[in-house]
C-alpha cells in the first residue's frame, strides 16, 4: 500500500511539472501583455518596459520558467501582479468556499444521479426509464448559466425562498449546489443505470436470488457494491473539475471561490494566479483519483492495487 502511494505521489510530481510547463508556455505565447495591463492604457512605453523588467517578463522563456519552478520547490506560487498579494494567500482565502460548494454539488449529484440511475435500471425499457434518461440528457446538455439563472428567478426572485447571491449560510449554498447537482446528475444516472444493468446480469446475482434473498437485499448488498465502482472513479475526477470548472456558477451566484478568482485573473492576464489555480486544480484531480483508487479495494476486495 505505502509503495503504491509513494509511486503515485512521485507520478504526481511529474504530472504537475508537465502541466506547469504547458500552462506557462501557453501564457508566454499569448499576445496580451501583463505589463500593459498593470500600467494602464495611458502609460508610456518606458513605464511599461520598467514594469516588465521588474517582473522579469523581459527574460527568455526558460529563465522565467526556471525561476517559477524554483519558487514552487520552496512553496512559493509567486505574487499577484495586480493585487500585490501572495498567490498562496489568495487561493487559501478562496479555497474553503470552493470546497464547500464542491461538497454540496457532489452530494446533490449523488442523491439525484444514483436515485435516477437505480430506478431507471430496475424499470428498464419502461416509460419511467425513458423519462429519466431524457431528463439526464437534458441535465448534461443544459448550459450552467441558464440553469443557474432559472433557479435564481424561480426560487430567489419569485418565491423568495433563497438569497439571490452571496456566501456565508446554508441558504446561500442550496441554489449553486442544485445547479451543479442537476447538471452532473445526468452523468451519474446514466453511468449508474448501465453499470447496474450489467451487474444484475451476472451469475452471482442469480445465485443470490436463488438462495431466497429478497429483492432489496440482492440490490443493496450484492449488486450495488459492484455497480457503484465506476461512480467512485467519476467522483475522483469531479473533485478536481469542481475546483476550477465552476467559474460560471460562481459568477452567477456571486460565490467567492477559486473559480471566480481564476476568471478575474484571466481577464487581467494575472499570470501567477492563473498558474497557481491551474496547479491546485491539477493536484486536486490527481488526489481525487488516488483517493478513488484507494477506496475501491475497500468496497470490492477482489480489486488489488498495483
């Protein structure tokens, strides 16, 4: 177990270095000039050049990248060009809000998605199955901002059940979590349905039925532990995606997470923040997959870590 974890962590270092290199070179090649963004449109060419020299933006690519990697080794993500604050401090201040929204969204996804998938699998070929699969298709196809605005209009503006935006209470968390949960539940329901249908065809399920076990016991004790394995892998991926891929939802609901921080940094070409959020999100994806791999053998002992 420990050797497996150590090997995966070593792979994580290599992956993060590769992601940092690709991201850094893409930001280096974009036509936008961070120094001009900082100086403003009315600044003289000499002022812009002075800012570029102060930030090291006049150095060759390999020197800029090596300086950045050298800082990462020491735990330094750099300093925001515009906010003049350490990137690690900015990310740390936004991380609790993103983690809270991620937990709420994944909970909604699992509740809606697994329920829909189980019902659809048990009613395979029926009108209920067709209706649920159509609903899941609508869920995965609907734009985030459309769902978010509709929920805001109905439940915040018309009914007044929840606040329009903000952060701090459970009421603020409900609508953004439902928005992300509705969109992601479609994937979980389709995966759960397919996996459960496949498991229910296996010989050990027929054996469990033949020994006199009830339908509920066969489903939740024998079928579900096997059918849910692909869903666990999806959760591991979602952990990282939620860290940076919820920019639209955070903007609609005024949620102060790192997705909103990344969007503001992209608009201002604030390279240190973009790099920091990208690496944190990449680490979250790798960590989520590692946790999923470690949990899977606990559910099904037949699966071994290699």
